[in-house]
C-alpha cells in the first residue's frame, strides 16, 4: 500500500493550515487512488503537523486498512465518491470568510450571490450524518465550483486535491473582494517553520504566530498535569467589543463543541480558557480566535443565522452526552 497519496494530502493540508484556511481541528481532505482506496485526514490529530503515516486508508470494500481513525466526516466523502465516479479528491475547509458566508440568512439576495460565484448550497445536517452526505451530493448535481454548507463551511471536488483546494482558495478571495473585507487585521505569516514539540513554549510561539494575540500569553497546568489553563488577549475579540458586537459560539458545530464551556471573555479582548492537554488548549484558543474573525466577517456581509436550539440539542446528544 503506497503512501504517495498520503504524502500529497499531508503537503496540501499543511499549506492550507498555514494560509489560515482551516483550523487545527477543522476541515478534512481526501483522495481516491487507482485501486479505489480512499485516503483521508485522520480524526482528532493536529492538522498543522500531520505526518504521512497519520492518514487513514479505506479500501473499495469499506475496510479500514490502517490503524488511524478516519475523519468523522468520512460518510460524506464516501457518498461523493459513490455518486460522482469522476471525482478523485474532496476538500472541506473552514475558511473564515466562507464560513461567514455560510452563516448568512438564505434569502433571495444570498442565492443571487451564490449564483454569481458559481456556488451551490447544502442545507445543514449534523456532522458525520448520512443526511449531510445526501445534502452535499444533491448540491453537487448543479455542477458548481464550490458547495457552501449551511452553518459549516465549504467543500470542493476535483481530479486532484490541489485542484479542489484551489477552488476554495479562489472563492475566498472573490467573496472577500465582493464584500470589501479588509483582512489586514487578520494577516498571518505563512513561514512558520518551528518543529513540533509538545511543550508550553512551542504552543506559546505558535499562538503568537497564528492568532491575533501578542506576547502576553500565560499557560500553566495543575499539579496532575491533566488540566491546562491559558490567559491571553485577542485583538479580534477586542475589535468585536469596540464595535459593540456580541461573541457567540453557536455559529458552526466546531465552534460550539469547543467553546460552549470553560471560556471566560473579559473587556479589552482578554480571554481565559482551559484544556485537557496542551493541544486541546491551543485548539480551543485557535477556534476562539477563528470564531471572532468569522463573526466580524459575517456582520459585514449581512444578517446571520446561528445554530438553532434543536441543532444544539442534537450536537449535545451526539457528542457531549456519550
């Protein structure tokens, strides 16, 4: 079983992460090889530092050919490959500007914008569900460049993972230009080359590089080493407060699941957050920054739909009460 496809996927997801087009825990990518095996990014492993061996492989019979747990969104990847035999790659990302687009009220003006950008729309369904796969496959029947997933993100398909990723990358630029969004506040340096290590200093450096924060980051652990705490300032949270905008985590499943508890936001953009590991702590910090960015973008773009109470209850029952 060749790892060349996993190598291509690894290089792609590293670039996408460093471009700010997905978070460490968000999004997933896959490809189908000449033997009809599906290679897909794994579940609950840092997308900023995936190794080739981390990718999961599922053969044509649906059997897992590696020890790695595939993304929970494998069902919609499989549904796409089943319904569209010409597709060889699937790219689902949490690009902030496209997530913001996915939050907008789906009215006449919204669908005119989607038509202008050659996009289709998949109605919300809980992550990992058969219904989500059906909604996405139905949207792709219109042969769009990209499908916008309601209160979730964007997904594109192609002959290669590079082609699929470029569709999302280019759409993000077009949407940003259409809504006259100045992202100078949100720029990150894509040249982060620090080798991974599971240490407080590594995650501090990473936060300073990728998040809208400064040098004032405090990270500590309790005596057992099982709980980590961070106190830090986010410029994006401060910007929200200056504009009189409310912060809410009920924008997409990822934001709700990671931020619904143990997050304290104070005046001046200061936040305090807990994590069960250093990566979990950083992941939550990153999603907090991402969520603030999405809210800023979305308010500039139009009226916003949050996740409904029924959708929140469904997420609680599936992910938090098990």
